[in-house]
């Protein structure tokens, strides 16, 4: 397996990844403390899709003692957003609602321009605006959320950024990110920008993201205290698998692996029917006799990760698939319906998001205060 912020390949062994990255498992004890504070916990956490953390126990403690925390997550606008990108934002929204925390969302147009060989800066900027509408459509609180594009907010952050950059050597960056002699120097500087938002407040920063983003936090945690800030905390998700099965991740640069937020109901139907890897048997007769395997079935994985909220319904479907009563075609039809009704609602919200764009970027309460601040 190979997991970096830019590449996820192979069959991922998440326990090995935790060992390699030096993160800790989200234990039942931590989850019950979270449940006590929030009243309930969302399916993605309850069902283990978010599985690992750094200093989440400190976040709980600082919530219990009234200090609180702030939230930070982000998106690199390299291509259209797909359902794999939603999990970190959905969980971030849950944390914002449950704890009333401020949230900063970094849109890394610089990173994606530097990383993508064949994209112009203008194309990336267009994509960034489109992605921001998808993010706003998820329903964040406009007065407690600041969304910023790196190329636009740079004036307010550059002084802090060069101070961060000065503390990170090229050999650390090479070891953590795998940079080589072919990497352009923009990419080598970029990590200092992804670290900047962890210093937007003196409270601890909690970052919900998939585990591919963890290398940045490793560096942040080495240097934060020397700046008078807290080490960032993170909760890490697994990857929503590509349609073809549990190798690598759903990726915007590989259209046949992904269900895009803009896919029409027909396209979703075709993609699931044609590509979604099935744990079912080759014939109905064999399926009824031997049963299916939900553990390797991609449609079932999408339901478990977020399209089926009801635990009881999910359990019944799992049993019925295992014992052969529920057929692959039926499971796929149910999944297609669930995804399409989610996407239909998302598209309605996205239309309304256009009116909120300026609020999240410039005029909301938090946005206004951020434009008046310079970090140094
Ligand atoms: P990006 O745009 O690659 O990904 C955005 C978010 O989606 C997560 N993600 C996935 N989660 C589950 N399943 C998948 N298949 C999947 N693919 C991507 C990513 O982990 C991420 O949380 N450099 C970042 C942008 C960024 C950022 C941040 C992300 C800047 N600051 C702070 C998280 C937290 C990027 O290009 O993300």
C-alpha cells in the first residue's frame, strides 16, 4: 500500500497505517465520552469509518472543562467533487452543530495548480468556486464558518507562513511527503500553507479528514508549541472505496471510479450497475444457496458509510444478503435510490448556496473578522 496526500494505492491495512503514522485508535471509551458530551454520535463514527485520531482525548477534556476547540478542514479543487469527499465535511458539520465551534475551510487552489501538470490556474480557480458551492450546500453555519481560497487570503497569512517554512527542513519534508528531485519547489513550500490554519485560534484545532492528510499534522505537532500554539488534534477516516472494490480510493482524476455530486440519476444507475463490485454470487441460484458477502460489496459499503442511517435496517439487509435472500440486483437498486435522493437534495441546496457564497467567504461574522486579521 502507498498512502500520501496525493496518492492512495493498494489494499489498505488501516492498523498498519496507524502504526506507520503513529496515530491511535478511536476506542469505545473515547466514543462514549463523546456521546456523553454530544448526546449521540453519528453513524460514520459509530460504525468505525472514522477509526483513528491524534489527541482527540485532549479535545474531549478541553470540551469537558469548557475551554473548547475550533474546527479546520479543506479541499483541493483538482476536479469535480465526488461522494468520497463528503465524509470529512459531513462529520465536520456534525461537530460544528454539536459543539458550536468555529470552522475554517481551506480551498487549496495553489496546491492543485502546483500539483496538476495539465491544469491552468484559471481552470483551478473555476473549479474552486464550484467546489465551494458544493461545500456550502452541506449546510454549515455561515456566521461561524470562514471559507478561503489560498491565492486570495495569502496577504493575511504570508508572514506566519514563512515563519513556519523556516522551521521545516527539506529533509523533513522529503521524509514526510516523499518529495523527490522532480518535485517543483512550489509543492515543497506548500505544506506551510496547510499548517497555517491550525494557528488561527489559540484553542486546540480539531481536524476531521481522511488519513491521507495526516502527514501535515505530524509536522504541525513538532513545531506548534514553539509558536505558542497547541498541537493539532485530528480524527481520521478510512477511504470511501472506488466503485471497483477495496483498493485505493475514489479519486476525482479517475472518473470511472467515482460517483460525482453532479452525476444525473441515470449516470448513477449505470455506474452502480456496471462497476460497483459485488459480493454476490454469479447466478441467482448460487446466491440463494451460498449467500452474498457484504464485507467486500461496494454498494453495501456505501450504505454502511453514509447512505443508510438506520442501524436496524442496515443490520437486516446485511443478514438477508449473507443468507442469500437479498439479491445483488435488489441491493444495487436500493443503493441507487438512496444515492439519487441524496444527490437530488444536494443539487437543490447547491442552487441556494449561490446566494450564500459571499457570506461564507467575506461577509459572515467569522469571515469579516478574519479579513481584519493578519497572522504573523
Ligand atoms: P482533497 O481535496 O484531496 O480531499 C478533500 C477531503 O476529502 C478526503 N478524501 C476522502 N475521504 C474519504 N474517501 C475518499 N475516497 C477521499 N478522498 C479524499 C480528504 O482526506 C480530505 O479530507 N490538501 C487537501 C486540502 C486541505 C485539507 C486541509 C484537507 C487543506 N487543508 C485540512 C483536510 C484538512 C486536499 O487536497 O484534499
